[in-house]
């Protein structure tokens, strides 16, 4: 083998400077891998960098803890609002059920009152029909009877009784309407002769 040719500028590798701190890092890494002692300066820089990293991580942990506390406060507030809404909803349902029960009770009572009123009305109509028949009979007898004065007195008494019955019926009808107004439009009754 021949002698090694001398290096020229063309074959030399140009050394480029490494960015700040990278050169120290490479040198310290090589020293550490070879078991050579690492300089105090490098150790201090690493310690400062780790302390700074620890402070950043600690600040991040504090920020996350504050976010967690804020989220917990929001959850507690939402739970309290949900409990209040649930209580209000329960009260609303209970009130609605009470109103429905009261309406059903009132409806039953009104229905019974209407049936009683209808029955009384039928009886009054029957009484009026009976009185009308009696009146017709009396008029027929009046034409045949010679005692006109006595028959006239009877007719007048029957008319008075009829008027009394009408007044009693009107009073009973007014009392029923005053006590219980009928909740249905279809619950309209008419008196005979009106």
C-alpha cells in the first residue's frame, strides 16, 4: 500500500456550528457514555432545566386542579338546580292530581244534583199535567153543574195551588242553580210552560 495522500481542502468535511446548547449536550452525552466526568456547568444547566420543567408541570397541575374544582362547583350547582326542578315538578304533579280529584268529585256531585233536578222536574211536570186534567174536568163539570159559585171557588183554589207549585218549583230551581252551577253546556232544563 502506498502512503496516504495528503488531505486537501476538497476532501475535508466542513464543520458547521451546532445550535446553542446542542454542542454542550452532545459533548456531555459522549462524556457520559465514555464514563468521563460531566462538568459542573452542564450539571447546573440540567438541574435548572429540570427545575423549570418541574415548575411548569406544577403550574399546570395547579391549573388543572382549579379547573377540576370549578367543574365540581358547576356540577354541585346543576345538581341543586335539578333537585329544585324535581321538587317543583313533584309539587306541580301533586297539585294537578288534587285538581283532577276535586274536579271528578265536583263532576260526580253535579251529576247527582242534575239527576235529582231532572227527577224533581219530571214530578213537577206530572203534577202540572194532573192539575191541568183536574182543571179540564172542573171546567167540564162547571158547564154541567148548577152550583157555579162553588165550582168557581174550587177552580180558584186549584189556580192558587198551581201558582204555589210553580213558585215552589222556581224556588227549588233557583236553589239548585245557586248551590251548584252545572259544568256542562248541555245541562239546560226548561220549566213546563216556559
